[in-house]
C-alpha cells in the first residue's frame, strides 16, 4: 500500500470517527436514559419503596433525596433538562404532619413563588388515606408549559419537588397513588 492510500484511509477513518462522535454527542441526552434503563430496569428501590422510572428519565440517589431527571431526545441547550423530580422521605417525626406544619409549608411555597409573573395554585389534595397527596403548584403567566410543584405524599411522610410539564406531574402523581 502506498503512503498516499494510507494517508487517505487515515483521513477517511478520522472523518468518520469525528462524524460519529458529533452524532453521538447530539443524541447523548437520549442515549443516557436508555443506557441507565439497560443497567437498572424501570424501577429503583429507595427507602423501602419501589419507585417507577419512566423511559427518558434517569434516577440518582443523593442521600437523603432521590432525584429523577428527564432529558430531551436531542440536544437543545435551552431545554436541558426537560424535567426534574426530587423525592425525600421526611421521617417519622414529620409523618402525619399537623395542620400547622402544612400551613407553614404552603406559606413558604407561596412566598417563594409569589413573583409578579407566577400564578400559584393550591393546596390541591388527591387520593385518600395512606395514599393522600397534597400539592402546591406554580406556573408562569407567560407560559404554562413549565410547572413547579411541591407535594407532600403518603400522609406527609415524603416530600416531592417537581419542575416540568403538567403531563409529567400528573403521571408521577398517578404512579405515587398506585404505590404501597
């Protein structure tokens, strides 16, 4: 093989490798959750509960919180990440929280989200008994596409902080209502 042919093959292989890296980098947000699900499946065990992790989301444990993150399918930098959910067990002393602690939590949420461009809703109660959830929600007057929510799940034994779409929030609240 001549030096010219060898040089052209090296250039061709280098170009192909660079193109492959660019495509992989562009689609990395879709590949990361796929790889996570290959390794972990669709659930993660956390603080004696099995938490469902839907496709497109990954879960990371950062004691005492479990954080779920949703990535876009391609890389638009303005939408990274597309959703975030944090779950924290509050422990026995917070379980069955009194009306005073619920009121304080609601006031704190309202104060944090009381900007001129935000609408705050709540408390919104769903479920009953051990599966009761109480949520406070906030969204922008300009665009209701992103919603911020703070919830107390399982009679106040768990805290959930959420940022993402209303569809994803409703999905997770349905999942938590089905959990034991």
